[in-house]
């Protein structure tokens, strides 16, 4: 299951499997901007 999740994330985030594995081995907390930079979200809405 982990390999499947890593495969999806590598395709969508442009991170390597090694980077994803290292980052998910630990509790990593993202700010909105760092999630965008990492590739987890497309954009951050600044104002509502």
C-alpha cells in the first residue's frame, strides 16, 4: 500500500520516492505555502 501511495505522490508532486519516504517516515507539518512548494496543493487562497 505504501508503494502505491508513493507512486501516486511521485507523479503528482515531482518529488522522488526517496524524498517522499524520508518525509513520511517522520511527522512533517506543512504550512500552506510549503505544501504548495512541495507539490501537494496547486494554489493557496490568500483571501476569502
